[in-house]
């Protein structure tokens, strides 16, 4: 029987320290993007943020409107422990699909590949719903087959183009040249702008 990918699934991963996706640092392609962003008032969301080194980096670099949402509470506690001044109101312990706020920028870092592939169309619709006009999804997605039974689920540029192009302008979707070693050649950096 297939294991459901739900709150218990992710809680178990954190409890058993099975967090191989966690880089213990900001993903280099995402960090390179952040370094070019001058508007520190952007309302930023990191969905399925996990331990969210990206949120920590942004917050400590003056981006104060950063929200992390995760279905598991453990990684949110981990972030709060590392950055005690991170506002509790910006740490959301809930399902991404139940979110009812608006953002200028969504940071995609291992969330898309963690959800059941059957939810990908719903992911695109939810992103369109929560992004402000001309809002963006930036980050990295896998460009590799990976797994079909459990996360991380793979994908490719053709699939992403077909999923996103109706509701988003695909400004950038190119091989990430600064991925960490194990992911080199398997990631694309994306920049999708809400139509």
C-alpha cells in the first residue's frame, strides 16, 4: 500500500532525521537571485519551507515580510530556534492549499517535488490565486526523472512549460549552473511571472 504524503509522513521524516533534501544552507541558485533583489519590502512566501535556510537568510538581510508555511511544525520550531526574532505570525503551521493571503514573490525550493504529482495542476492554480498582479515564482525545480512512488518526485522542462504557461509568463527556466554537487545537472532555475 502506498504511504500517504501527509502531515504524519513529514512529521516522521523530521522526527527520524530523514531530511536528505535539507542543504543546511541557502540553495546557491536562490541565493544568487536574492542578492540582486533591492526591494526589501516584498511580501515573500516560502511554501513547504522546511528548516528554511532561505527564510533565515532573507530575514537576517533585512527582508522582514517573509512567511514560511509548512504542514509539519518541527521545521518551523527549528527556524524559530535559529532566529528567535523571526515573527511567530510569519510561521504558518498549515497546509499550503488552505492558504488565504497574497504575496509578491514565492520561493520554490523542494516544495513542488515534495507534493503528490496529482496536485501539480492545483499547485499552479493556488500560486496564481495567492500571487499579486505580476507576482513571481522563483527558485529551483528538478529536471530529472527521480522517483514515482515517493518524494522527491521528478519532472522536466516540457512538463513545467505545459503546466505553467497558461497562467504564467516563463521568464526563465534554464539549467542551474551553481547547484550543490549532488544536484548539479538535475536542477533548473525558474522565474515565472503571473499573467
